């Protein structure tokens, strides 16, 4: 009888050891799966953020290009206005000097 009890205890210990080993393997597998899942999620988020940053950069480039074009057009208009005024003023200056010169000769 004591031998059969000892055999039952040994079998129970073996069963417990096997259950412990299975639980350890299952826990390790769960940890690996969680790490892989986390890495995949991080990679997807990183790719998404990179795409959004590229889109923002393109929008900024386009906006800067449009602003530059607008400023250049405004500058050309201002230059044209200044040239027009200068042309009118130079005609007036020539006329003034001519009239002064003519009045000195008399």
C-alpha cells in the first residue's frame, strides 16, 4: 500500500511538473506574441506619422511657393510703378533744366 501511495505521489509530482512546464511555455509564447504585436503596432504608427509629416512638408512647400510667387508679382508691380514715376519725374526734370537754361540765355 505505501508503494502505491508513493507511486501516486510521484505521478502527481510529474503531472504538476508537466503542468508547470506547459504554463511556463505558454507564458513565454504570450510574451513573444505581445512583443511582436507591440512592435508591429509601433511600426504602423511610425509609418503613419512619417506619411503625415511628408504630406505636411509638401503642403508647406506648396504654400511657400505660392507665397513666393505672390511676393514676386507684388515686387514687379512696385518696380513698374517706381519706373513709371521715375520716367515722369525725369521728363519734368529735363523740362525744368531746359527752361532754366533757356531763361539764362535771354
